[in-house]
């Protein structure tokens, strides 16, 4: 999709849902969520954050993230049920309301990111002690499952071992065993499908919830925001050289901010439209590489999306 086409969508970004005061609406950094009782309406807006600050909107971002998740939810529904009940629009889903587990899972196929930083300091990774002599970006023989606690807003999530999860009563043992089994199966499926697109699924985050005794996959799935992807064709050469890998780029805005000396404190620099458009182009490219299809935007504008969501506000039973 051309930058000129994205430029024309700058004024149609969904910054926030505009709903009646009676709507039970909560806003996260990216998602607006309406509580219907036993179900939720979840709209993935075009808001974008960096360094824990919501900064601006990016054309098509909400549609990209929502539809990539839907692409993956459909592909893994034989592994574990998910929370999606209806695709309301390109940005909005109707989802089952459940009790989200207070622990999220990151499955890691390679020694990189925070795991590499911990390894360099001689520390265990979520209670897992790795063998000596491993190299930056080295593939694990078996992917690591590294849980972390979900902290309150403003606090950083903390790594936690499976033993602590059970002993502290964060998640019941039988439920956690299902989480571990599902997470590894999801990662295997994601790895296989990514390979067909010339990608390596390096690591990714999973979240789960309980609806009664039923375990559900929730939140987003294998998106550029929740996952790290590398291009497979250059992995071996770059690994042998000890170089960084070619990532499916999603860090453009963050790097643009860093280049201007802003790391989250004080007043952020004004983000020009050309940067918003280039960020959008990176997201669209990620969509096309991950799905293997051409991206054709279909998201509604803010007024139309808000009207559609407002029409679904009758509580579910």
C-alpha cells in the first residue's frame, strides 16, 4: 500500500469511541472496551504509544492489529477456544467476558531481547537457568516458556517462575498446566505458519482468561505489537556474523523519538504527518508479510465506528 494512499486516511483515524455517558467504557493505551455484562465490545483504535505514553494516531493501525489477531485466532481455534464471538467491524469485536489470569506468558524461541540481557548478567530467565556459552540470537533447542506477573498500570511486569505461580496461588496448578500446554502448541503453530511466509516467530506474548472452568485465549495474537519476527533468509548469515537480525520493523516511531532525545519524560516532540504515515506503512507491510495477502483498508471513520458500537450497547445475557 502506497504512502500516498495512507496519507489520505490521516483524517479518518479512530482516536476514541464517542459513546453515550451510560456506556460502561474503559480506555487502555490502544483499546476502548465496552462492558455489556457477560460480553465485551473491544475496539482497537488507531492510538499509538511509546515509552508508556499515548502520543498520536496512525492510519489503519487499529485495523491492522485487529485483523491480524483474527487471522491467527481462526488458525489456532483447534488448539484452544478464544474469546472472539463476532467480528463487528474491521476494528471492533464482540468478545466473551472472562476473568483474565494475572500472569501472561512469553514463549521464546531464541536468546534475544530481555532474556539475552538477563543471560549476560548471569541471571536465570523466569526461573530457568540456561547453559553456559550460548550466543546472542541463538535458537533454543526447545522454546522457553517465561511467565510474568501483570502489574497495575504504571508498574513493570515482573518475571515469575512456574513454581512461584502455583505456590503463591496466582493460578491453580491444573489451570497453569493447561496454559503451558496451550502456549507451546500455539507457538509451534505460529512458527510453522510464519515459516511459510519467510519469517521466524522469535518470541511472542499470550494471555488467557477463565470463563467458569473454561480456559480461553484472549487479547491479541501474533501481532507485530505482541511478537518479534525476523526474516528467515538472512538469519544464519547474520547469526554467524554476530550481527543483529532483520526484524519485521515495528519500531520506526520509537527510533524516531529516540533520535530526538525523547525517552518518555517531559513533553514529547510534535509528530509530523509524514512520520505517522511512515509508521502506518510499516504496520501495513507487516500485515501483508504475515498474512501473505494485499492489505485493503475497510475500517470506518470515528463517527461511523462510534455509531456502530453504540448500536450494540444493549447488555448481553
